C-alpha cells in the first residue's frame, strides 16, 4: 500500500470514527471507561448531607398514598427538633391539598424559621411545548423559599449535570445545591456533577423512622436534609454514571456534595482525544516503514494506557473530564490499518487456513465423513434428478458410549465410516450422534432395489469390530427415501422411515406418505395421553394371582388400561412405550401405584398387590421414594406390596439396580424380577440382587407341552428359584394342563386367562370376598 493511499485511507477512517463518536456511537465505551476513572478517583461524601427516603418500607408502614401534608409537617418538626440545619423537599407541592392539610404544612414551615426549601421545576407545557416553571403553592412560599431541582440528561439518558438557576418575573430561583451551598464564585448555567463522590456513603434515613422518632438524632444534628421519593413505584429515578439507577433525592445530594467539595467539573468531551489521536496517526504514518506490526501493537497498547492515566490524573488534579473512547477506537483503527497493510504478505497462509476451515465446516472430525450441511451442499449440483438417501443408525450406541467411553465409541464410528465410504458410491455423511447417511443418484426409484441395498448395507456394516482392545458387535437399522427431491428433504423423509423402523423393530423401512401420517397420529396420541389421567380415561384393572396348590387368590397384579373417548380401548403395548419415550411414564407409574394401593387397602382381604415399574422410571425418578409415598397415602402395609421390575432393567447398570432393590427392601415391600429369561442378566447377578420372586415369562409357559425343551426350560427356572430361596410366579397360564404341570414342578403362584382375565376393582373385590378356588370362582 503506497504512502498516499495509506494517508487517504487513514484520514477517511478517522473522519468516519469522529462522526461515529460525535453521534454517540462510542457512548457505551466512554461510559464504561468513565465509570472506571470515577471509581479510581472515588472519595466518600462529607456526611453533612442526609437523605430522608420516602421508600417502599415507609409507604407500607404508613399505608396510604398520596400522603396528607400533615405527615410532611410532622416530619419537618421532627427534623427541626433533632437539630437539622436545613431541610429541602424534593417533592411537588405545586397543587393544593385540603385547606387544613396545607395549613399544617405552612405552619411547620413557619416553625422551621426560613430554613426549609420547597422544590420548583421547569417542565414543558402548552400545545407548543414551551418551558414553564412549576412553583410551590403561594401559601407555602410565604414560609419557605423555592429551590430548582431540574437536572440535565445527556444523549444516553444519563443525568450528569444540574440547572444552577432560572430567571422568573419574581426574581432568580436558584438550584437546590446552590441554595444549600452558597458560593461567591459565578456558576455556569449547567453545573457538572462530580460522580467520583461515592453516592453510597451519603447517610439515608427512612421517612417512617423520622416520623416515628426512631431516627438517631446524631445523624441529623447540624446536617442539611433532603426529603424525596426513592421507592421504585414513585418513579423518581435517574440513571447516572458509575452507580446506575439512583433516586432523585440521592442525585440532589451528590450535587450538593459536589459544590461542598469545591470541584466544578469542566467537561471537554472529544477535544483532547481528537488532538492526541491526530498526532499519533501522523507519527505512525511517518514511522510506518521502520516499525514491525508487533511494535505498533505494543506502542498502541502503551499509548492507550498512558492516555487513560492522563485522563485519570487530569480529573483528580484539575477537575477536567474528557472522553477517551474516541482515542481508543482510533488506536484500534490505526492498528487494523497496519494489519491490513501487511495482509498481502500473509495472503497465502490465510488462504490455506481458510481452505482448512472450509473442510472442517463440511466434514465431521471423528469419522472423516461429510457433515449434514456438507452432504446437502455436496449434493446440491444434482438438482432435482432422481436420487436416494439411506439413513443408517448404529443401534445402542449411547449405551456403548456410557459403558466404554467416548474414545472407544469415536474409534468405532471412524471404522464404520471408513467401511461405509470404501464400499458404496455417491456421498457419505455423518448426520447425527449415531447415524450415517448414504446419498447417491439413481435412474428411477424402485422399492425392491432399495430394500436390497439396505439389506446389503446392513450386512456389510454389521458384525464384529476390533477397536482399542475391544471386540464390539454392531447392529444397524436403516430408513430410506428416494425421488426427485432435494437431499435435505430426502433426509427428513428417511428419518421418518427410521422412526417407523424403530416402531416396527424392522431392520429397514422405506418412506411412504403414510409414515408421516402415523408420526402425526403418534404425536396426537402423546398429547391425548397427557390429559388421560385428569379426564378420567385411565383405569386400573387387576388380574388374580393364584396359589397353584390350593387354587385360591393370594394376590393381584395391577394393570393399566386406557379407554380413549374417540379411539376406544388402546392397547398398553401401544401407549406404554410412548409414555416411556416422553418420560410421562413417571407420572403414570405414580398414579397407578397410588390407585392400586388404595383399592387393595379397601378390599376385605389380606392378599398381595403387584405393581410393575418401568425401566424408564428407574432412570428418571426415585422409585423407592414414590413407593413410600404411595404406602403412606393409602395406608397399605408394606408387606402386602410387590414391586415388579423387568429383567431388562439390569442393562442400565447392576450397581444402581442393587441399590434400588435394597432401598425397596428397606421399606418392607417385596421385589419381583419380571419376565425372567427374556432379558440380558447374568446368573452371577442373581446372587447379589435382594429380590423375593422370579416371574417366569409367559412365552416359556405357553411353550410347555410342545416338546421336552419347553418343559425343561420352565423346570430349570423353577429349580433356580428354589435353589435361591425365591418364590416363582408363572404368567400366561391358559389351561389346566399347564397349571397342573407347573404345580408339579414346584411353581408356587400362577396367573393367566385360565384363572381369570384382568377385571375392574369392584369385580376383583367380589372375587376376593367369595374366596373360592379358581377357575371355578372366575366362571361362577
């Protein structure tokens, strides 16, 4: 960049910066720097100025607003009695109250002997918005002098100065600070307030304390007192430098303290910074070829610090203030121009860095595959030609990540991505935490061809992976979509298909318009389920549990049913998984537990009540606390309650399950391991689990009689339970042959349609009242 160009660009930038600063564009920077300087110059208030606050506590204690003027009269008398030197009211007394109240205030002012002042203020009035001076009532001015309480707001809305005087037909009205602190020197019309005076050190007394005589007289003796509103609801608030929002009387007190300190602040605004910046810019232009970029940076930082110190010292010693934001902004501009001047030298390096950043933005670092955005961008040239997207989800990846850690999981994902990229044409992307997408062009959509592609892809990606010392078995599930749409739209459709594959537990599913409809129906069902309890649509039914030896009812299992007002009975197999996905199962589980315990307590019966707990409840809620609460609420003895927990819950972590079982046993309830034989538990866990019952899954019971294998499995489970000292319960008994065989094997308790289908509470109560052996009682 040539010298002439450099000079022209520098001049243009500084002119634009000056225009920005003059227009208030650097206001926030200047305000922050000014507040820091004021804090570093901080001095405490003299203590001779006291504020009496009309605060929220005083409003609440007195209990009425507006206050009658007799209260102000009483407060004035109290202050005079305490020895206050002068009292100024920052309160509007321009309009009349009742004659009696006005007279009481006038009499108090007369007793003050001319040492009380009343607020006057300029305000806009009339259709043309002319300034008019609002004065206190004439009857009050006979006993007190008016003082001006107007302050000036800058362009940011902050109060930084006050109006020292105003001329009227009756003479000059001086500002409240000028009246309280008379000075021989001529003051400017606008007097800057010194906010280095700490407003927090000004003594403040609640109005109610003065009125009630609770104020310490030593705080008032010989002091100048300003009475005014500080309660937020009275809205006499101002924004000031350093302290933020303060009440009007506090601002007046700081102004009084300013005059007492003898420091009349002179504000030079942008002038000094503009001169200093121009000199610095000329020096840099002259020395540019001799200075390295880092040297310019150090020089700029040093000069910025020096300028702030100069502003600090000038304010402290000379009471002169000026804005420094323009100087710092100019330093930044000059430094940026110096950086731009060297930009061409660094051009090639920056281009390489930009290419690297572009690659990272379009690719996933873990797998090396395209990101979702990168995949969509890369496929954009295909336009609306026919194409296909197959979405591949790695099953149980979150469980793997929780058990083996992120390093192993990331290594596995990288290996899957490499295998996928190396075996398929088109584009491969990693589009979610556990999902890859394969996008490719095709001549025409064909469901059979797509099904075969998903089948082949599942076979190639599934199987054993060796990674970081672990052998991991991977299973995948696919959803796909094809057609003349954008890859973004096809991805969304493939996600819908993958959700359907999850619902159907299918290895792959292709998108169809009905999938979206089913998804909407599922969302609607979720909304309806959230209102089902309060609308009385849910009910608890009970299936008898039978002593296989005596055939009498010894217990009942509580089951949930949903009678939808439009859809009729909805299967638990449909809404329970939905409740588990959304977390609503926690509320449903609490409701069915409390309902089952309450009904069992109402029956003339000492049998046991069994209630299922979902694996999701174990993860999302404190099940022992929920059980204890239901027992207290219903009054059911703990010994009559069984909590059934499915064997598949052990996958979540045996340590947490053992603690949950132990906590339930501590309450006094029995714990049953439900659906035994269908989960993933190790036999080594069983010796550590504090449970009481094994529930044999109905799939094993129904397989009895079809061959020796079915009977052997059931007999083995019963024998295992007996060896562990546990009670065995068989589900799904549908005929006498199965019931007799189970009894002969040593199974203790059975349930199933042979003994009785689930029934409502009144019917179950009738069954337990008859106390007849089943199945005769069920058929009676």
